[in-house]
C-alpha cells in the first residue's frame, strides 16, 4: 500500500549527536551514502530537563560538575537495509 507516493517501505534514522562539531562531518557522510535530505534540530535529554526543574537533581549536578548541554539530533528517511537470511 503506497504511503506518501512511495511503493516500498522506508526507515527513519535518528542520530543524537552530543558535540556540535560532529554534525557537519556526519551530514557529509550521509550525503556520500546517498541520503538526499535530513533535518537537524537542537535537543535536550530528559535528565537535562529534570536537572533544571528538580532541586535535588540540580544539587547532584552541582556536586558532579556536570553542566546542562544541548545535543543535535539528525533525522532522515532511509531505504531499509537489506539483510541476508
């Protein structure tokens, strides 16, 4: 059954990148692999959000020396990988 004009199944790839400097090389590798488009957006993990809203977790973060950081998430549609049986 076609979906959005496609006759075959596709998969969605999500890649969470913790360092902004890695985003461009990863996108270049995706292009070399034949990926024609992707969406990159800034994301924050649940733990990072909870650190900001729960005083106990915020205190734990202060003692551990960890800072809140933002990740970049790359999302793209890819052809399914053909696996041999």
